[in-house]
C-alpha cells in the first residue's frame, strides 16, 4: 500500500512537471504587427499607393471629360434634332459605363496586386516564426493579433526574435 502511494505520488509529480514543461513550450506573436512592420510590406504599401494614384488620375481625367461633354450636350440640346440628342444620350451612357468599368477594374487590380504582394511576405514571416520557434524548442505559437484576446501570456513573446531573424 505504501509503495502504491509512493508510485502514485511520483506519477502525479512527473505528470505535473510534464505539464509545466509543455506550458513552457508555447509562445505568442502579434503576426499582424510583424507583417505590418516588415520592410517588404512598407514597400508594397508605397507601390499600391503609387498604383492607386495613377488609377485615380486616370479616373478623374475621364470624369472631367464626361462632365464637360454632358454640359456641352445639355447646353446644345435645344438646338439639335431629336435623333442627335438620342445619339448623344447613348454616347454619354456608354462613356459612363466605361467610367464605372475603369473604377471597378482599378479597384480589382489594386486588390489583386496587394494579395499577390502580401503572399510572399506572409510566407517569409511564417517561415521565420517557425525557425525561431524550432530554435527555442517551442511547440505552439499563438497569434496574439487574432483577437488581442490572449488572456494569459505566459508563453514567450517571439516578436523581437522574429524581427531579428528577418533582419529589421
């Protein structure tokens, strides 16, 4: 009976230490903040802003031309025949459709460029996190940015180590 109690005590003690050891093999990182601070992300943001400015200039130019044409046609409509006014109305509708298409295409193109640009950045960040975690013997890394809801942050914060690994 005494041996059983001793064995049970040893088992509880061993399992308790095992639980503590596992608890020490967790870490956390604010993944969103990490990606945002990466130099590649900052460059991507500048490239997207430049592309957006180009599209914005093109869209604004098209809008000004359309507005000028509409004002001209409105001012001349009483002096024109019904057929010419109908043709002009169709022309304005077609230009308005092209304007909307350009806006939509610009938005989609910028979203596509951002997604394509972020993919390798995210992969690089993920790889660095995996490498740092492996080097530190960490089995689980939680994303602290997911809900800013880590109630207990007893695991190791890997942010600084991953930043160093990425070289910024």
